[in-house]
């Protein structure tokens, strides 16, 4: 199985990797994505939108957890909703080095020519420095060294997302505080994977059949009937399925030497995500639904394998 190298929708993992690179640490975004554990699981929102990640976690938690598992400390801060942007604190942090920021509303990041079509999508970036009333950013969506006015930054950064507590969240001043070996990293990661999936299986969404294989099977039947609108279709083909394929591929690589059976399941799941993408783009509802059923079966086996780990 050859590696895939590309941007995907790995904004928080790419940003965290850039933040660590500022202290000379080269950490692959795929490793940060996997050990953070957020992209394990599946769930349907109350609005019936399917995501291939964990409803009891978040990118915010995944960033901090991945840093800890890999032996880093990082300063993190967040403000209460409705407060003003902490400009002075941001400038002070930037004097020490880059600052990772998010979630931000992509629709407010006007250096991106596609921003008018991205409103409501969450995103993470790395701030480099301020210059007058502007801030310079590395945006992992393909925009290095771009400028944004502080007013526009405030609009983007104060946006509220239901899974993120507070606003103006940022991470800065990472520091390596220990050197865990590969065995220790794997032990920490497996402990975290089991914990976070266990939490999802006991969440209220699980009791309503909105997590795991049940969530995917429910959506498969809607897809079979062609009962999803254009916005939901776009959510799957532009984001959920391609990023799901990449995440599953990275998990396949992570598990390859330490849990071959789980690795094989994750690689199979990556192929299923890719096939589902191909069928859904062409609106072949029957074929897309059939592969979604297979995807649900694989998800059930993956979750069962992780939950029974010692």
C-alpha cells in the first residue's frame, strides 16, 4: 500500500504540524490526525447529517490530546462567547512564536477566492505576525503568507461552533517535555482510542441509533432512495468522504506493524470511502448505498476491535 500525500481537509493536523515545526520538530500531520482520535467513529447530527468522526470529541480536544501523547506541552487559551477579540494577548503570544488559531469561519477568510461559498465551515490556521491592522497567516488550505485585516479575523474567529467551547481558541509556545518511544506512544494512543470510542457508545446519540454502523446504515437507505438534497450531497462529496478516505488510510498506516488486522480493516475502509465518493458524485444512488452498507459493516468491526483491546 503506497502512501498518499496531499492536503485534504487536514486543517487542524496541518496547522499543528506547522506549529511544532516552529521549534524544529518534524511531526507528520497524519500522525497528529490519528493519535488525536477524533476521526474514529461515525455519527449523525440531530439534523440528520452524517459525519465520520466521534460526536463526543472535537478537533480542539484532538489537538491537545495528540500533543500530550507525543510528549509535547502547549499553551492553550479560549475566551467566553460574546467577548472581544484578545488582540493584546495575541500580539504578546506572537512575540514568542507562531500561534495556531481556530476554529474560524472559512466564509470570513477573504484572501480565499472561494470564501463566499464556504460560510459556516470550520477551519484552523497558523498566525505568524501582525503588521499594522493586519495579520499574516499560513492557511493549510493552500494559502501561505496571506494577510487578513484584524477586523476580518475577529469576524472569523468569534464564530461559534456547537462542538467548540468558547471562541478565540489558540495554541502557542509548544515545548517537548518528554521523549516517549514508539511503544509508549502506541500504548497511550490505544488507551485513548478505547476511551473515546467507549464514550461515544454511551452517548445519548448512541441510544438514538445515531452513532457507528447504525448511523451509516440509516444514511445508506436514504441514499438508496435518492432522498438527500444538494447541500447534503455536497457535504459528502466535497468533504466527508474524501477526508474519511484519507483518515482511514492514515490509520491503516499507523496500525500496520502494531495491529495488522485493524490496519487491514482501515485500509479496506479507505477503499470503501473512495468507491462511495465515486458512485455518489455520479449520483448512482444504488451503488453508493450498497458500498455504504459495506462501510457500515467495516465500521462495526473496527469499533469492536478497538473496544476489546486490553
